[in-house]
């Protein structure tokens, strides 16, 4: 475990720097016989590309994936699936200016403090391009999850404090998500946010936001007490995405203000399921609400799994900022180049990917819960 | 990895059910030569015992730890340190009533859905008694961290929405924390909260709250991109504590509402440190504020590491609740017995323990960052 | 991974020094619902106790196991199973003499070179008592394997060059193994070896030997290419037993002298099995012989799994030997105390335990080979 | 852990099928600042290419490595180092004939029994081409080991029972190893073996052999009791190489025939070393001989580490053999194509690579042995 591998039996290792030769991943532990094509990968990668919505950089990235191994005649072999994406649009010259300066809010200085050395071009390994490997692996995880009837969906919940309606609200429109470039599940909210985004771009500033995620079809019994609780793993997975600063499940931080009689979820008899995961001697249940966010005691309840994650504003802004150079001398920096205004729209598929990776691994592990 | 082991080279495995023979842990990977005594463990375990403050159960737990291995002549051997605490005050009879019923908000039903079988006495493995193993291991991790000059401190930030002053505020009193049974760093706030706690207890209800944690002395360069980012590991560690529903680092969810120019932290020249972790060719820095909570790009910055975690109200309440029994029949349950009103005061040492475990592991791993 | 944990999803951690408080293990990842009793553990531990056969020490060890967790109402809970055995017969005084001297052939000096510090009493953690934790865990693994129809049997193949007949030979007597204290599957050979053992004991010397192991009922398809090949894992498992110096599978070192046409195993149509592990579209096979030892390409073939392991003579001998003391001064040492003459008879259950641990883990993992 | 990743903090994952797009590896956990070039990789890969010596296939493999990430300006970044080698000389047509037949001695059938599906072209993932990833990663590990003064050297000890002189013998010629295509450290022995190799090729047969490995410069204190003993890890590493059927350390299987007084190694005062790994308070030693092979109690002693590994004859022979087809029908197979006669010469760099991977990992881990 050297930091770039994730999972126990459905394992993903990512590699690559922003301006190196390529980024990519190896998926080890995907069961044999799963139909998987390069098109499955390409579709997910397309979702993390810069859109036209204005919240994203206009840098053109082809992001054409190549499957190097692990798939034969359209099906997974049970062997490692290696996927690479070449880095093409490398204008390293753009970054020479910041070679000597540490950008505030970026990992430049901590990286140097750790390794004594870094690839300064475009953030190197701490670039958002690293998530290409995650999204490619997540695409395979999603295909696997589909065979279990599990569906993962994330969206932009809020940018700069402007909130979309909550799931369950009539204004919440599931199908709208992929229609607008901000991935906000409500056209009106999207339009309001876009005004704010345009303003920030003009000011050379950036914006923070919140991503929500909802998983349906997840059987009960997934997650492993005590350290590999489902929420613990998801928290680790989502917080490993750059710029993420917090996560909450179900009622989350609001639960801290509630009384037990308000927060507890009454249990009622449920409809008989034929889920592989349910032992025969255990009755099915239904829950009144879902303040728990679909996880109690670290184990899925069968109710929709729901969490929200906070993302800080992108640190690349063109306003002048105080910093120091490699010699420790105080300097002023103005970050140039094409940058996203808010990370959320493009981070949506990354949140989905990380969620899918956790669930794929935990579902496979759950096969050994009982003799 | 079957869920009960935590860490990469400083590894902790916990075991034990609430009403089984014992709970405890094995610490594997603690370096040799560290002075460690049973008293170090006992002191930390005493902190998670029920206090007199009214927020905790009156169940008497001796919690006397025994070190079975790994320590010789007062020093660690580099071999596994096994620590056990016998379960003494086992009134299993108390729990016969709920043997047939699933308690709302508890892991009873998900546990059955997963394993088809559970130790229903006192919650079994999902009991808070499981944290004894964590706190015992955390005690050793704290001793190790002290040799690196690292200090971990947590406290109750809020209960039922009544907030203590923030760190840095003149009313914040570090020394007050261990003086009042709620572990609130402000006497006046503690008294206000106590009124609320007494009221909830009388009503047979419970309360949620927030725990804050602050780590000082942590060198820069700790944490491993990309999946083992320091915040990702801490999020996973803290969310693995029962009842925890969310975590945020630094500005956290507030950062989602900020602009980059507000959230970014200006960098200034810092005082020369002689820290083992700093490469010679990298300049020291200081930060204007610390919205990042001491972590950027998943790597510690040397500024204090700060996070907040949300805890839901304890699900054991004596008010009547809807549920079902093992046969799927709808029933009403009134949970009897002695229960805490709010988990926060006793969870403070558990949050510290999990934080210490992550940091001990990551600091040891950082020894191999550079040749 | 700090060296004292073994396995991926059926994980075992052992702990304990020879003269500390206790030795034992935690088994994490045993599926729920497996019938397991302390008697299952006790029976296996009894097999590694000193026998009356003269090859073993006369040190009396009660070795009474206690299950601290993970079992409820006679069945496994799916939670960690902690097992401890108190160290009772600790005559530490016996070892004061060697406190200052490094015993040749023992781990005393390498241990000091590594940790700068050791528990010198009875070898500390490098004592054969450490294998109690392995055998206890192996007992649980054997119970699990039995549910899959898998049976693990080891025996003493040779001591001091005197060989028992090979499996398949009419003189090979499976039932004789546990009848004679040397665990040799042939009464006549056992008697010949005993003469040699008595002679060595009188001379204050010790003897090396070979243990064979044979697993029947193992389905095909177990083992994970490429690094977790079944033979690779077994080699690592068996070589982790103190005093083991080599291992070979099937024809082993003899295969190095053969031609492909001699070593290859012809394939013939097999009887239709209904094994869970066999995919429907794959034909069953039978093999002409079994030079491969039941493993090809790191995957079990369904034929009996067979290997042999070499054990060096026990280094504790009472003849005078050259060594140095803690100050580096040349000295003569004569190791006193009660010691086994040959490790093999007592190592037989340890070899079985390690084999069972590997197979339990790999069989559970094989559940995720295909979608 | 899904079988294709090796190591704890210096971790290597390999991927690729023989006739897929590419084979390769990711090295995760290589410390930053290590000088590493594509030439370092290329040189090691060249050593595993078919030579002109007649023991190897004449298949032309360019095996041109490409470093995709983790190296910047000639030095490692501390990030994952991805290396790929394209598969060029893919004459898949050659293998269509065996698509329907299971080759005796090959992993074809066990692979089908496990996954229900395989890439039949050239053995797919079970091809020796998989070792390209290992050798590439081993090249980096060797560069790292060199900074610690550790040198790994393997050679062909025997083929078809014709043995080279043992190390220490005057006829043993270290420099001869890379001069003759068989990698035998003695010209005369190499010539004798070549006669045997030519004969086998003419007969359409193949030969087994033995590889020896010797590591010098390894400091004492490397290896982690109890399951990660240095010999246990090396055994697992070397047995994971296809065709390897056994391993022995130091006196190995011969030790089973010895008495303790013969096998024990007397200890004498040693020359003061300034090795980072030696604690100040522990005296240096020297050993009389080295029957232990440089490892006692799973920890390196500072003496040369020595082991031997047995390799079976290559199963691809052109003589007719009994087998079955995919429908379970009995058939005769005659394997066509270009195949090595003996795996040993080309397996030498693979044995070195696996040894280097284990040592790199264990040396980094040993940095945390003591506080």
C-alpha cells in the first residue's frame, strides 16, 4: 500500500502526471466474464471532459482510452485490466512561469516538503487529470454493479451557496442532470448558478460547491464492520478526490442538532425480496424515512444510500496572491492559463467512480459473509 | 483485510463483543524500544469510561487492561502488542427483551441481513465497547507520536446545536476540556449544554453533537497521494466510529460557499525548522490563516490539522418506537437500560485514538518518501 | 502488513512471546454461521504438544485455549475470533544463563541486529510457542475447509535421512501417522528413526527431517495468478515456520532433472463433478500421474495437492559451541534445558495449519472468480 | 489483493497477456529522487530476451519499454512508475490450432476451470511474457538496492542434472555467467549442457534445471517475523515464477539429513560495520560457514543470502501427447511453434527481479524497526 492503490479484492491502481506521457489505471480483481468495451470507458471519460457550460476550462482534451489487457473478445478475463490515456495537449511552456513559485491553495509546496522534488508542469500528479484513471476504473465498476442491479448517480447540489432542490422535491429533475453543463438537477437553479459562475470568471475568481450522490438498488448487508464500514470507506474514497473538504451521510451534520426520537428511523415490515444477500431466516424491512442515508452500523440497509460532499473553490485564480519562491523569497503570483471556475460539474463522474469502486469491492467481499 | 484491521505498517486489529469474554486489540508494527506501560493504556481507557456528568450511562465498567505481549522490561519489542479488557458487568438478562426485536437506529437488523446471525446482547460487536480496543491502541500510538512531538487533542464542540467557542476565541479554554464531564472547552457553554442533557434524559431521549479535533506539532509532508491522502484516511478512520455521520476539514462545508480568493491561503516565508521530514532544498513557509485545516493535496502543511465530526443522537431511547420482530411482525419497542444521552464526551478519546493511529502509520511510512 | 498477519480475507494475526503472559491469535474474516467450539481448537493444540516419543521436549505445557470473541451459541459470528493461551510453565531462570550469549543457529543475534532489543527468555517471539496461534487459527480454517470437503494431512517423511515409504506405496499407512509419536506413516520406519533419535539425544545433538503434506478434496480453480499462485502462497506459508529451509511441489527438485516428455502429465476425460467451482462450459479432466503436485500455473487442478518441506536440526544442542556475548567477546556456550531432538513431529500440525490457512483464504477468494 | 500486486510499500502490479496490446507494470512506493532511466529498464529486459544459445526460442521480441509516468528529469517522483512494452510479434494464427485443446503441463485447463474463459493465444496471461513486467520493476528495485550497496546475482546452476561448480569452488566464474547463453558460471559445464540442450531440441523435447541466487551487501536485520520472514517472502516470490517447483535456502534439503552440531554455524566476533541497520548497542559478528544461507529466524544475518530454485522442463514439446478438447473428447496434441528448450537461462533475470523486489520492500520497511 503505497497510496495509489484502492480496494481489497476489486483493486484499482492509478498512475500518471498531468504532463507526463500518459495517465491510466490497472483494475485487478474484476471477475471474469463481464462484458466490457472501450466504449464503456470512453463514455464515462467524456463526462469528466471540459463542457461548454462555462464552469470548465476550455483546454481541449481528447482523452482517448486504450485497453491494454484484461479484456478478450469483449469480455473480462479475470486478469488485470490496464487502461491508458495519452496526454496530448501539453503546453508545458504555460507552466514554466510557476516553476519557481508555490501556488497558494495548491499541493505544490506540500509536495516539495514531502518528496523534495516534483513535476511542476500542470500540478504533476496532483492535477485533476489523475482522476482519468479513477473514472476509467469506475466505468468498469459500474458495469459490474449493473449486473447486481446497483445504480450510482451524483449531481451538483450547490455552487456558491445556491442550492438545487433536494431529492424528493418536485423541482428535482433527475434527467436534467446530464442536460445542463453544471449537472444541476433543476434548470432554474442551473441558470441562477450560471450567472454567478460567469461573474466569478470575469473576476478571475473561482467558486466552491456541493455534490450529492445517491445509490439505488444496493442490497442490504454491504459493508464490513468495524474499520471497513461502508460509510467509512466511502468517506475515504470521496475525500481522496482533490478539493473535497467534507462529507456527510443522510442527515449528516444536521443530525448533530437532533434528538434521538427525531433522528431514529422507525422500522416496518417490508416486501419480500429475493436478494442473494438476504439470509432466509431474516425478515425484510422498510424504513419510514432515511435519515441514516442508507447505512446503519456501517452496513447498507437496502434504503437508498445518500451522501453530500463539499468541494472548495478551485485554487487557480488570476487575482494576485502572496507566496514565496523556491528560495523562500516573498513574491506575488498571478496564475495564468485556462482553469475551471468550479470543480463540481466535472467532479460528478469522479464521485460516481469512487462510489462505484467502493461498492464493487464490498459487494464481492460480501459473498463471503456466511458459509 | 476483513474489516477489523486498520493501518499499513502501524496496524491495529480489534476484537470483541460487548457481552463476550473480552474486548481488545493487537498492535502490529510499533517500532521497538518505545517506553510503554499498562498505565499509559489505563489512563486513556479511563477517559472513555462513563463520567459523572450526566451525559453518560451509569453502567460501571472496570475496563482494566492487560498487556499480553509485545512489551518487555517496559519497552516495546517490535512484536505484536496484544491488549485485552475482560467484560465484567454483563447483565445479559437486560437484553433478553430485545433479543427478538430490532432496535431502530441500531445495527441489529443490518447485522442480521449481512450475517444471518448476531450476538444480540448489548449490541454485540456493534456496541461502543468495541472502541476499547481502539482507545488502547491509540494510547500506544500517542506515546509514539509524542516522540515526534505530535499532540492530538479533541473536544466536544457542540451538543444539540449549542456550540462552544471556536479555537482561537478567548473563551476557548484548552484546560477546561478534561475538567468538565462533557469535555467542552468552555465552562459556560458546558453548563448550558448540561441543562439540555438533563432535559433529554428526563424525556427518555438522546442528543447529537459535534466533536472537533486539533493536531499540533505535525511536520509537513505527512500523507500519501492519491488514495491515502491524509484527510481521506482520517475521514475513513473517524467515520468508522459508530454514530459518526460526517466530517469536514478546515473550512469544510463552508468552503463550498466561498470564492477562491477568500478560501486560498497566502504563503509567506517561514522560520527555518530542523524537522526530519523537510528536505534541505525546500524553503519553510508560514500560512496566513488555515482554511485548509492543515492539509493540502492530501499532505500535511505543518499548520495545525483541524477537523470536525458530526455524531447522531444515540439511538437507545426509552420512548416507544415502531419496529418489527424476528418474524417480521410489527411491534412497539421501548428500549430499557442505562444509556448515554450523548455520545460526544466519551467519543472524544476515540476520535483522538483514531487520529493518532492514522498519524502514527503515516509518519512511519513517510520515512520512505525519499532515498 | 507488519509481518504478523497472514491472509487476504480469511486473515490471521498471531501474537505472543514464549515467556510473556500469553500467546494467541485473531482470526478475521471467518464467515458467519460456522460451528466452532473450543474443543476444535484444543484438539489441534494437543497435537503440537510434546509427546512421549522421545523426539520432543518433556516441558509440560497445558496450552489451554480460551475463545474471547467471535463465537456465540456455538457458531461463528463473522466477527474476529480471538483465541489466547496463557504461558504457565515459565521457568525464566533457565534462560538467565543465555541472556548474555547469542545461541548459534538461533534468531538471538539477528533479532538484536534488527530491533536492538529482545525478550531473551526462551527465544521470545522466535520460540516455537508462537506456532500456538497458528495452530489455533488453523483449527478454525480446517473446520471451514471441511464444509467444502477439503482435507489436509501432513506427516513426518524422513528424519536424519531415514525415509518413510512414499504415498501410494503399500507400506504407507495413513492411520499410523497419529499412532506413533514421530508421526511417521509406517511403523517399521518409525522404529528405525527412533533408534537414531535416542542416539542423538544421548549425544546432546539434534536431527533434521522432512515433512510431507497432502490435500484431498480441493476443487480445481483455487489460487490466484500471478503473484498469489497457490504454490507461491503455500511456499511462503510453510517457509514462515521456524527451521524450515526448503519446499518442493510434486516432483519438485527431481523435475529439474527430467525431460518435458517425462514430466508433463497427460490429460484424459474426467468424471463429471458437481463442484461449485467448475464453470458449466468447461469439461472435467483426469491426470495420468501427478508430477505437478496438484498445481499448474499456480491454480489447483483438482488432483491431490502434494508438497514436501525440509526442516533443519533444532539449533538447541548441549554440545559446546563457539559464540560471542553481548559485548562482542568470544565465548563458549552449552545450551541447557529440555529441548526437542527433531522438530518434525510437532511441526506436522503447524504445516497443516499453514496449509489450511492458505486454502481457506483462497477458496473464499475464488468465489469472486466469475460474475 | 487480487493476485497481481506484490509488496507492501515498494509495490509492483503487473498486467498483460502474451498476445494482447501490451504487458507492463506499475511500481508504487519507489522513493523520490532515485536516478532512473529507460535504459536501466531496457538493459534488464534485454537479459530476458531469447539469446542465441539454443536453449531459447528464436521468436523475435523487441521488448522496447516505455516509461509512462513517475520519472521526471531523470529522477523518480515518488509517484507510480508505469512501464509498458507493446506486444508486436503476435502471430496469433500459430495458436488457433491449440484453441480447442488443453496443452499438458500448461495452465490452459486450470485457467478455464477457474475463470470459465481464457485468452488462448500464446498462453495469455500465463505466458512467460508476463515476466516482462516483473523484470522491468526489478530493474528499478535493483537501482534502489544499489544505493544501499546490495547486489543480486543469479545463474543457471544445473540443467538436466549437469551441475555447475558451487560458489566458492575455483571453477566457479562469476564473470562467465553473462558470457555464455546458458548463464552457467563455468565454460566447461556450459559446453556439456549445450550438447544436452541440442539433443533435446532435436528430439522435440525440453529440459528442467536449477537456478542459484546470491545476494551480497545485504545488511543484517532485514525481514519481518513471523509471516513476512525474509525466506518466506523470497519463497513466495520465486515460486510465483511459472515452472518453478521448489526452493531451498543455504543447506536446504541437505539440512534435513544433518545433525545440529553439523548444521549450526559458530559465531565469532566481527568487524565493526557502520551499517544504518545495526543498533549501536549490538556487537558485530562473523559466521564460520553459511549453512543458513544468510537468514536465521527469517531475518538476514549479514552473510551472503543464498538460495536455489528448481524449474520443471518447459511443457511445450513437439512430441505427441494425450489430452482432451474443450468438449471433453480425448485427443492427441503436438505443440508446434518456437519454444525454449529450458527456461533457466531466461528465468535468471526474473529470479533476480523477484529477489530485488522483496529486498527493496523489506529494506524500506526496516526503516521503522526502531524508534
